[in-house]
C-alpha cells in the first residue's frame, strides 16, 4: 500500500483548476457571434426589424466583451475627428479656389 501526501494532491488539484480556467469557453463572444450571424440571416430573409434587433444585441454583446478595445478606440476618436476636420478645411479651400477661378474665367469669356 502506497501513501500519497495530501499536499501533493492539493497542488495537483490547483494545477488542474488553472488549466480548466485558462481553457474555459468565452460564452459572451459565442453569443455575440451567434447573434450577429442570426441578425444577418434575418436581414437577408427580409425580416428587417427582427434582424436589426438581433444584430444590435449581438453588437452590444461584442462591445461588452471587448471593453478595452472600445476604450482605446474611444480615446483615439478625437484625433481622428481632428484629422477629418483638417481634410474638410483643405477641401473647402480648394473648392473656394476653384470657384474663384471659375468666376474669373466666366468674366474673361463674357467680355
């Protein structure tokens, strides 16, 4: 008859729990993916309201699952908005220059 020390069994049980916890299934991610797929299928089959509602709930679940990513995007958003404002300002200046040149050309041709 062999005797196994109890501390060894406790350590093995702790190791097994750690392995199980690291391999646990992410149910929120699965639910989000399933909701998004179901919403897409409902939209394709013509059930717009049900499809939009299902897709919106899937999106909400995905956002809850990826909170750190959403936080990073939220913090980066002001920089993107500033870049878009700069581009729109440049477009506005270009349109104003083209309008001024069009007006000059119109005056020259009407003389």
